[in-house]
């Protein structure tokens, strides 16, 4: 499905903020880009480089300051190598890479500086305006950069955003979510629970929109173990004409972007025929069109005007499922005892049906401080499609607690027949499931006995439950600036948020 404004565009998913050992994180740059290619179209690997207003190393802050200082030293040492690896990873039309570094700042908030290419310098500016001055200097030399705020909802003065400092120059997009949580509003899912503090509603996306700021949104992982795009932590979706550095860059600059948590949700949103990120001239009549193809059953799709919902499509609006329509079948693997690594080798084949597509749901070990490090190898997942079969390998380590998944997944899109089966092997154990039985219920099993690693084939989801196409009309003010955006929630708790569309006031 394609709506007005997206006719000549393609959808690409990536990660614009993720870390490895070029700083205070783990895994090599080579491992990071290897992981990125398993489930993304574009990525950066971000060096952690500088913090001009870092606190004094006193008391409980002494070890925290010390590991940042050591990380910054390592980043400077490995920066030339990161440039080489980033440049080598770029393959126009297949996978796109960008160079980036992170600039911490307590007063102005943390930012990621992205280079359009694979070469550039670490900039150690003392303030946000000084950083912009550096970027203007580079622009005068023909060097293109972006300045992307992240984990913005921390308190001002504690590495959260300060909206009065925000300028659109160099900053077409803002990070809406990452491993830190979701910053859409103070009522959004995934509150901030990192030790850096809670979410402050005055520093959210909706707060910035209320102030009349113009910016698009992306998701990023901010992952710390060389796993760009780690499932469920945040990704950037981009509508661009081609998979090239120039095309992805132009799409971000135009704000044709949206944020997803993990599933490759396809979201199109237009107003009067213009795509997300657009700024329209004054006018009362607004014709809004939305198209969504989810990675699981959709719960609801909402259109918001000036941060308030004005239109909702929900699952009750979906038509009846047909027995011959494509379905999504998710295999989830892991469980077992936390801290016990399990290497998985899997082979799945569709019998009396057609395997249409495969979407991996691969995760890396969640690490946000040196004290949490435990693995020495960080590239351990991969998959290969062979006709009606998919082969994959990955690793799990148990769930850290009852609410934090450490599982891996592989989602199959299948065109079924009357007696379609899923057959294969998981770590040498034969599996055989009737697709019709999976329409009624999920099925779980263990590799061994009690507390051993386990696997689950989720209940299959018909494509009609994943698809929404809805329209609405709205009459807005011609005097004040209005903004509209779309948010999507799936039944599996994966989300998407579009960049806004603005209608200027007179």
C-alpha cells in the first residue's frame, strides 16, 4: 500500500546512536557493523568522546568519572580505526554506514554528532553554541553534519534537553526513544529507570512541540555491547528514494523519519498529500491519510493534533481473517537460568506453504555501565534464507528478571495452504508444528528439563490483523501553528511514532 507523498520512496531501518569499545562500551567496531548488517539497512557506531562539564571526581562519583576519562582516552586512540571500519562498511545499495561521536553535556543535554561520510574529527566544544560554531566551520568546508539530542527527558542540568537552547540548525531530528526509555511524554510507555534519574515531562517531545519547535523523530538503541538495532530498544525508520548515504541523509534532513521500538512497522502518514516532516502553509481543511503494516497484530493507530488524539483506528475495525491470507509466525528462544550462555543453531522449513519473508528479532546483552560487562564476544547472531528454509544461529543468557527479556526471535511470514507445517531442528531437537494449530494457541517446549532453555512458537497472526488504512478530516486554526503526528501500538507492545506534519499559522 502506498499513500500520497510516498510514491517514489522506499523504507529503510537503521540505528543512529550505538556504541562499542571506542569509548565506555564493549565489543569491536567490526563486530558492531557485522551485527548491524543482520537486521538493519544503515547504521553508525558512535564513539564516546568528551564531557566538558563533567562533575568533580568526589565520593561516589569518583569511579564514574574515572571510567569516563578512560573511555574518552580509548576513543581518541581508536578514532582513526573507527573511521577505517566505518568507511569499509559502507556498500551503497546494500548497507550504509555513517561516522559519529557522542558529546556529553550536563547543562545542554547529550548529543550525537553525525558525519555524512566515514571521515571526520572529534570536536571537543565547551558549549552547545560552541559546537554549532564548529559545525558551521565544517559546513563552510563542505562537510555535512547533524547534531542529534538524545535521552532528552532527563532533567535539565542533568544531561536532559533544555528546550530554549534548541535550534533546528543541524538538528532536523530528535531521539524519541532508546534503551533509556521513551521521551514522547510523561505518560508514554517505558519510563526512565536508569540511575541517571526519572523522566521530566517538561523535557519531552510533546513539551518541545507545545513550544512550537520543529523537528522530526527517530529511535536509537544507545546500546553498549556492539549491537546496533538490538530488538526492542529503538530504531530509526527513514523514507528515502535509495539506500545511499546521500539519499538517507536527505531524508533525515527532510524529517521523513519515524521511531520504532523493534518491529519493522511500515508507517505512512500524509496531510493534504504531503509526507511526514512537512511544513504546510496556513489553511483550515486538513485531509489526513494513514497506512500501517505492522510486524504483529495492531492494537490501535492514533492521529494526534497538538498532542491530543483526534482519531483512532483499533483492532475492532480490522476485517475478518481469511484462511488463505499470509500469516506471521514468531519463534522465540531463550529462558533457562540467567547468566548461563546457550548457543542456538536452528533450521526451520515451511512444508506445503511458501516462506515469503524473514525478520530477525536479535538482541545484544544489555550493558549500560562497565560493572555490567560479562561477555567477551559480541557478534553471535546471523541468519540465511534458502528458499523455503531459514537457517540461523544466536545466543541467549536467560532473562535478567521476570520483566526484562533476554530472548531472541525469528519471525516468518508464510503464505499458507490447507495443511501447512513448520518443521526443523533447534539445537538438534526436532520440531514439527501444524500451522492451523498455531492459529488457536501458542506452543512452548524445553530443550531439557525444568529451568532448561526453552522455545515458544507464538500464535500466528493473519496479515489482516497487522494492516490499517484510515483517513480523517480535521479543521484547524489558521492563526496558530498546528502539528499532527501518528502513534501505533501493537498487541506485542511494540510501538511506532511518526515525525509530525505542521500547518503554519497566519
